[in-house]
C-alpha cells in the first residue's frame, strides 16, 4: 500500500508536456483497450495545453516518480473535471486517485466563482467515484457498442424511407443554430440536463455543439455520418444524430434527439437505422455511445438496434450551496 506520506501532490503547471507524455500515452492505451477509443488525438491536445501552463490541476508523485494527474476546465461558473488518472503500475492507484481528487475538489469547493461541478470519467467502473466525490448526485450511465458486420442482417441497419413530409440529409453548417434549439427543447426536464447543464439553455447547447464539432474530446466529428431529419416544406428540424470517429474503424454517437412534439413516431429509430446502414461504407466496423441507465426509452431503442453493454460508469454533479455574504450573516444575527 502507498502511504499518504509517500504521495506528493503538486500543481500541474510545474510540469512540462515532455514530463507527462509517458503517463498520458499509457492512459491512451487503456482507452483503446477498454473502450475501443483512440485517445491519442485528445492526448496531443492536452499536452499542448500543459505546455501553455493554463490548465488547472495537479500531478501526483510517489517518491519523486510521476504516477498520476488530474485537471479541470472552467465554463463560466461551472467546473468540469476533465480527467483523473493514476498509473495502474503504481502499487496503490486508488490511493493516488483519492489524493488527486481531494486536492482538485478542495480547490473547486473553495473557489467563490464556481457554483457547479460536473464529472463524467468513463474509465472508472460504477461505484468507485461516488465514494470519493461525497455529496455529489450520482447518475449511472452505460457505454454501449454495436459491431457492424455487413455479411449479416443487422436489425438496426434497415434504412426505411422517412414519411412523405420529411427528408433525411447529411449534417451541414446551416443546421448549427436550429440543431442547438432542438437540443435545448429535447432535454427540457430530461435526466441528462441534470448531468450536463449545457442542455438547459440555448447558449449552452450551442457550446455543446461547438465542443462536439470543433474539438476532439469526443472524437473527430464526422459530418457524412451525421444526419438531419427535417420537414421538406419549411425545413423545420425534427431530429438529429451526430457521429464522431473515435478510432480508425469505430464511430461514436455523440447526440441523438427528436423534437418533443414528434416523439412516439419512431423517428429516433429511423435516424439510427439510416446511420447504421451507411457506416460500413465509411470504413466503420463498430459504433459506440453512452446513455443514462435511467433513460429506459433510449435503452430499449439501442438494444432493439443491436447495441450491447460494454461498460457501466457514473456521471456526477454538485451544485454548491450559495455562499452567505457578510451582510447576510449580519441580518441573521
């Protein structure tokens, strides 16, 4: 066991990309093995931020050897835990994880301008993080996968034509604003808006789209595999499915939603079927996604399409209680 005295926690800005590269490359190999995710593009981007010395976070050392790191990103008054990773070759990676998380949370909980903390760390099995992130709301989520085998009939790859008033077309930049409006409307009162508060506002939904399309955190956005369902007359968006490439032959669905007024008409299955049917032509052999375990309707849709469970993890969120200022304390005396 690693004793607390052996673990030293230092500010991540004291370290260069060269010093942390071996640790991050080891983590990327685990992403590939566990989730079929080529994480090297995200690793390279993270290393660029490390060398810019602007990333808030910490590095763990065990007797002078780097054995873990954590960082977060700020989105206005919200902090998102970007990662916590401890080298599994260390003799007690869970202890390293705990110390890194405690330092990061102490920093964020003491920050007066941060009122919410979110965390979705896919590599951790469900049940591990809630013991560390005490006080956080826990939302179990599933990582699902679907192997695409053109030689066999796939239940989800039947690309039925849309009903006459509607059409399916590939993603285009012209759909940026209406897609964000659709996302906001689709997640009103939805469990996932408790996990990611970006869904609650149009500004946040635009930011979500920007992150998916412009940054490699969820893979490299693939516009040819991302589809729009819209009305032929008037062009109103009915549903969207967005895909990214997370490995040379693996796609990942980053978003699938249908306008609330159009639910119950199998439009989600329609979009999913068209997406699955065209993926092999784009050199994909598998597709993955994440879904909240409590979202039973979405789970039924994915299981009917041939998706199976690969991993269960937890999303966590904490809304910090409002701080009582000096005047508030005086008025209550």
